[in-house]
């Protein structure tokens, strides 16, 4: 089959690789009908995610048609159309049974790789390095889905791929970010990053009862989509300091909750931004924590910081004194896809939200590298790229 393989930083290639096979009776094989480049994939593309190996198939946000099932798969049949959680969960461990799927004890055969840095291993993720299981990703014609009864969810009839695909990862990630904020009626939520996940976090914050949502970014077309699609109030941090803007917009109180939908490649301003970029370039700091610092200072007293943006290692110059003395609550993590996907599919099927609006470009698999460049550099007003194998 054809698949997009990682060969190094900014080097991805369409190659011919072996077809996937059933390795465990709980596996299913899917023909991928649609996949997409996620903001997290940019960290792989740029070379910031460790334990990638040349030849690894990337991609984790996808859907498709079941073409083969293992003998112990009970909920799926050949021909079923499904959307798949990017997070792989066994369905039976303590964490899966408590709906904390990204903490699964059994789906990551390489959990030992994470233990020196994290203390314990977490769940496997499709196409996201050997530290997260070494699973082949979705930028391919076919893919093996382990624990298929738990990760592959049947799609309601009549929904086109472009409306379903974001429910694999971007939409549930955004919803979880809002859910972690414990939003109360009348509260104000600020979201850093108006990419696809940030947009879905904004929409989800309104779903969960927020009175106002504020979008912070510097790309005009993203801020425009945040205003039009997510009904958020835009703040361009290139034109005004985000912390000062939030004070003015909230009567000096600050937002009740702040969501980081950016992660380790945040754009910082001034000397602080140059400091982080320089330290990351020479590996004295793995991640750029500009958004985290800003949220900790800008959030109102007693507020919540919800962190969705991917971080891979270590950061410094973080104002923990501000967070502690202001009694801030931190919540963070990879999304619990299997918990949220069925509910979000139902909302999409009912017409409550049309997630396909985030797709601005559609490309064939052989143009994946062009898609990365469009997405990374925000060319041609790109918000999100849909790939068709």
C-alpha cells in the first residue's frame, strides 16, 4: 500500500509499505477514507517529538471502512463505516473503565520508554512515535486498529466524511479542554490558539454554559473564523498584549478559565520569546511555555488552566508563585476520545454543529508534504487540511 513516512524533520514522503495485518484477535483493518493533519503532527514534522524513527507512518486523526476483523471483535462487521479515536485504549483496565482512556495501562507496549521522564507509561497513540507505542499511523491506504471494539465507533448514516472526521480527535480534544474548566453559568473563558482544536474548545465552552469566550491568536483568518464559526471575541496578540486585553475585557477581573490549545511551539513576543526559541533550538529547553506563562498571569483568581496543547518534556521560567498564590487549578492531558466521541457524533448528526467548517483545503495523500507546509505557515488562509488516500 501507499503511506506517508517520516524521514526526519520536515521530510515526509509517500512510500510503498507492507499492508497491515491482523496481529491480535481484537484487531480490525480499515481502509482509510479520510484523514487530516493535526496541530500535534506539526511537532513531529518539525522534529520536536523524540523516539520517532525513519520510515514511521504518521497521522492519527482518521475514519474509514472496516475490511477485516479479528476473531474476538464483537461490535464491528466488515463494511461498517467508523470513526476512530486517536487514543488507543484496551477498554478493561482501571483507567479505561473510569473513562480516562489516554491513561490506559495496556495499549502502549513501549510504556517503559516514558517511565524515566514521566514516572509511568500512558496509552498508545496512532502514528505518534515509539514512546507512544510505535503504531503505524493513518496517512495510509489501510491501517490496523487494536482494541477495535473500543476505539472504532460506527458512524450514523448520511453523514459525509468531512463532518465526521474532526470527531476522531480535534473536536473531542477541544471539548475535553472546555469540560476540564468546570464552566459555570455566566463565566468567561479565554482560549489561546484559534486553530481547529482551539475553535472546537470555543464552541464547546458555549455548549457547557460559558457566557463569553475570547480567542487569542495572531493570524487574521483564524481570528475571523473564531468570530464567525465559534462566536468568540478576537484578540490579536500582535496588536495588543493579551494579558492587558483580557483585563480590559473582563472589568479587571480576568477570565474564569484559560485554555491552552497551542502547546510546545508557542509564539512568544520580545526577549522572552527569543529566549525560549533559542533554548529550544539548542535543546536546553524542549518546549516553549509562553502560553502557559501568560495564562498563569492572566487568569482570574481561583480560576482554572486547561492544557490541551502537546508538551513533550521540560520548560523553565514558569511563574509558579503566581499560580500558587492565586489558587489556580491546573487540568491537562491527552483527550479521552472514547468518552466524548459518541456524544459528539450525536450532536453532529442532529445538526447542532458542523465541524466540517474547519476544513479549508483537501489534498490527495501524495501531496501531504504540501499540506504540512500550508498548515504550518498558514498559507492560502489554511485552517485545516483534509487528506484523501
